[in-house]
C-alpha cells in the first residue's frame, strides 16, 4: 500500500448513504443538502430522505451520494459535524 493510499473497506466510486441528525428546525434538511452538495454536486434530490423522530423534535436526513473517495467522505462528515444545527452524523 502506498503512503498516499488510506485504508478503507469501500471500493470507489460507490453509492454511500450519509445520515445527519439534529433538531427539527425546519431548515435542517436544506442545510444537510447544501453541505453534501458542496462535496457531491451531482447528488440528486430524490436521493434525500428525511424522517422525523417519534415526537417530531428531531429529524434524520439521509442523502445517498456517489462517493468518489475516502477524502470526500471525510470532508462531508467534517463539514456536517462542524455545523451548529447538526447534532450527529453517521
């Protein structure tokens, strides 16, 4: 393995679901779509699923992208967890 290759179990490109959770503020879905879209501009709107929690206080937004590298995924996750509206990203 070369020094520039980071070990991963995925073969890129691949379909990869990214999930972000936060308070159901009405804007979380748009925030997640914008963040993911910066790193994966070809993401299609029909690949976004938003699901509220049982009591409706929280929202889970899943965006499935065509991931091209581990570095791309790392950048998406970092931007998501850095945003104050996002409580968790999986």
